[in-house]
């Protein structure tokens, strides 16, 4: 028989998770962006587990003051949305995040708030905003991959030229498109990194420092993918870029990125 306190906390957790899912865009959570669905599901599970689990520490007046401060900040942001010409979506989501966190502070305590702040941010802000993040990061990631790949290719005997995100190897032109930007790879690695740091460390900064290794791992792996594709196309012809082998190389890049992440992350000793 479930205790009333467990039922109350379970209901509170469910009421926090459902609006987060309601905010998700169906176009983000299907198809090529399946990693976003996994990320949202992971965040939801963490919110539910941490809201229903036993949390050390008693509630006091500071928890209520924090709840009031957060809901006040949420109201200020919500009011500001009416005055803005741009950025309304970001401000609205941020206001919802602060309001949700104020509920956590009111229902629980500061310790519980600290445990759910990251998954709440992911569920309410990061996943719904993924299309905007991808649009903002697409060209920088493509450009960086093209620059790094051209530097590696220039070590060979063929003439290599770079124009924007276009790499010219002799007479061959290789375009670093959005599909080759590494953003999808970064989404896969974000999920791997998240669970790795959650299981190995305590503390936000230690977890963040370890998770940050995912970015260089993605850049190295994606650069190698572009280089391999360019060399393969220069030998066998540009038609190989549309073959099934392209997909196999992409999945191999995920494995390489994961290996690099774990190899470089071995410098961090588990803190629990």
C-alpha cells in the first residue's frame, strides 16, 4: 500500500513532467531528431525520480523565500514578453522554467531544487528550443569541421582549397552540409555524457567539466568523418557520398566520439 506522502510527491512530479512534454514540438521528437526524444525522456525520468525520492534536509523559511523570489522573477519575465518584439519564445519558456522551479521550492526544499534544476532546464527549455539551437550552431559547426578537415587533407599530396564550407581536393568538391555538421553526433554524445557524469560524479561543476569533453570528442570524430569521406570520394568518385557507406561511416563516427569521450574522461576519478 503506497503511503500518502509517496502519492503526493509522485503526483507533484507527474504534474511537473506533463507540462514539459506538452511544450515539445512533434517535429523535434521524431525522425532524425530521435536523440531529442531520448533526452526529454531522460530528463522526465530524472525529475520524477528526484521528486519522489527521499531528500535530506528539512524545509525552512528560506525555501519559501526562494519560492517567492523565483515566482516573482517568472512574473517579471512573463510581463516583459508583452513588451518584446523578438525573443518571445525564449522569454516565455524561461518564465515557465522559473515558475516550475518555484513550485519545486514550495513543495520541497533547496536540496530538492538543486537536484531537478538541470533536468527541468532540459525538459522545458533545451529540447523545445533545439531547432533554434541547431540553426544557430549549424554554420559554425560546419565551418569548423571544414577548416579542420582541410588542414588534415592538406598534409597529403593533392592540392586542397577551402571556400566557406566547401573543400576542393584537386578537381573534387566536398560540401560540409548540415548533415555533416556534427550536430546530430553532438546530440548522441550529450545523452552518453549526461548518464556518464550522473553515474560518476557529485556536484554541478565537476559534472560540467567532465561533460565538456564531449565537444572536442565530437569535433575530432566529425573531422575524421569528413576527411575519410573526402579521401574515399577522391578515389572512387563523388557518387560514394550518396551510398550506404556514408551512413556506416556516420555511425562509426559516433563510436569513435564515444571512445574518445571515455578515453579523455578517464582523467576524472569517480567522486562517489
